[in-house]
C-alpha cells in the first residue's frame, strides 16, 4: 500500500468536537475489579489465551461469569481455536492508575515549512488508556515537547491499535493521537494508527449496546464483552461522534519501509483479501453495514493471537502473511511480550521474570516477527520504537 493513501483522515485538518446524545446505557455500578478477593464466584468460565498476572504472592481468583454468553473455555493457541471461539470473557487484568486526566483538545497547529523527504519511522505498541505513560515515552524519544505538541518534524509514527480499555484515559489517548496527526502533517511527517480489536469492541459497544449477537458460545452482547474486557465508564461518557468516525476509518494493515504492520498476531487478515488494500477496503465496507453480527465476527477474529509463537508452525504463518501482503517482517501488538516469552503464568510458578523485565520489542519466529505490546496493563512497559531495529 502507498502510505499516503490511508483513509483514516490523519492530517486532513482539525477534528471538531460535537455534542452528542449519550445513548449507551452503562450499569450504575462499576465493573468488579479483577483480582479482588471475594468479589468473584467460585466457578466461572475462563476466557482468553493466557492466565492473568497478579504479581508475586497475590491470589488468583477466576474471572466473572457472563450471563449473556454461556461458558466457553479459551484455548491456548490460535490453531486450537474452533469456530465456536468467542471473546466473551475477561482477557487481561485491569490495573487502575487513578482517574482520567484532562482530555487533550483536537486543533490544527501550523508549523514551519516541512522538511523534504520521509523522516524516521516509529511504531507504538498497545496503549490501553495509559495516557501518562504514552506521553512519557513520546517525550523520551523527542517526538513531542513538554506541552505535548508534535516536535518530530517529518518523522512518521504508526500506532498499532488498542487505545482504550483497562487503563484510565482511553479517550484522552485518542484525542492526543488525533491532534498529533494534524500537527505532524503540518510539519511534513505523519502520525497514523491501525485498528485493534479494542477499537472494534468500543465501536460495537456504542453502536449496539446490549443487542444480542450470534456467538459460537450462544448469545452474547458487545456491552457485556466491553465491560469484561476492561471497558471504562469515563471513556464511554466522553465518547463522541468524532471519535467513532475516526476509529471506524482506521486501516487494519499497512506496509511501511518493508514492515507489514498489523495489530493482531493472527492470520485472520487473510480472510479479508489478497492485498493490503483489499483487506482495508473489505473491513471498512463491513463496518459501514452497521450490522451487529458482522461487527462481532470482526471483533472475534481479531481477538485471536499467538499464531507466530510456536517454533514449528509460527515462522510459516508469518511467511504466509508476508508472501500475500509483502514486506520482510511482521510488526504487531495485541499479545503481551511476557506471555510470548512464557515469563508470566509459567507452570512451575516462577514469577522472577515479570512484565517489568520487558525493555524492548521481542523478535521471534526466526526473526520474521516483532512483538510490540510490552504489557503496560500489567505494569510493564509501553513501547515506542524506531524501525528498522538494530538486531
């Protein structure tokens, strides 16, 4: 894909805020905090591909039940996922870090004459509402200044998706990225983003709420899945049309300097086209149908993970994507590096190597894949990395 042909609208002028009707009914009570002793029942369905991380010595309660969706255990690897797999149970722990900060307003700020030629390329892993951590990392790389303004000239940034849920200020993260998109374009660079499964989840929760959807495990709803997977009431209260429009226009895949950038470490992208352009066009068309079941199927497929992790089958899965879409390496988020490394939830109970041990991206699958989710939701590191890697 030609990088300048993205459809998400980055850098095309200011995104104006509009007042909207709050039409999503959020329960009065907050979701049960994950890991609170006594807050959960003795028996509940297990969701997802890996266990939760609680730190050394902490109790590990089971996740809460979903009344809308019958229990369906989540398998450990993508190859084991049958057609009935459905993401209706909690996936990762929610670790709060205080209330949401001030929303970053979106406005166009003219800058000096853009520099000629493309600048350095950066990728950003899953943010999940941790605005302060994102600002810290962007400032450390010299990409924004002390006022959170674009300071990177003609540099290029790709966010790999999952801006909201679990962390305290997902809407603040989206507002910052939207504003930086305009500022970067004015400086001759760009700041763009891919669609993650949590963007699909939030779109579905806002559009369809508690409307039943077809699930391999029975009846499910976006509202229930959103709450179980870290949905924050403050994000839903501040979600506006401009945010929904921006998210729904995000692309799912892109080629940048020989890197195939994706959100999820899955081969599900192959279901939507034989080129990057076809994949993005197909997903946009499906979302535009405004159909709950179609949107749920998209969300379900992009929650799959670990397609590249197995030493025998992983490299071939990456090569299938690269042979179809181009590029020399796949760069993805979605699956936290501690789980890819087996450093969390090991069978022998060794927790000496936790999320805090992650200091950079994880190169694996015979060097063909780069994982970028440092596990910020587990007190790990939010990764902002320049490509190509010096490995």
